[in-house]
C-alpha cells in the first residue's frame, strides 16, 4: 500500500501545469521524520515523499542548462530518422 501511495504522489506531480518551487522540497525532512515516528501516517507520508522526491528530481533535471560558451551561437544540427511509427 505504501508503494502505491508513493506512486500516486509521483503521478500527481505529472498533472501539475507548472512545477512548484524547489523550496517545497524542504518538506521532505519533516515527512521522513513523521514517516519513521508515526506509523499510522505512513500512507500519507509515502504519498508526500513520492511527490517531493519527484519534484526535486524534476528540478534537478531541468537545472542542466546549456553551457555559456554555446549560447547565442548558430549551430548546425544533423540527425537521421531511424524509423517512422
């Protein structure tokens, strides 16, 4: 059940139109403390942990910017089509 609650938290993040602030990720610390100390709140905190971990990972992935040396430069990008669905 906890794994399902965690998955639902991750899936909830995917329907947000905009990512919430990464500072919301700081709530992961109290969520972990509640998860370990109050067993009856395990499902709620599993849901919150899924949401918060997905949020932090999304911000981490989006933080990889284009290197400054490549900004404002024209580049030629070449690719091939492997297959057409």
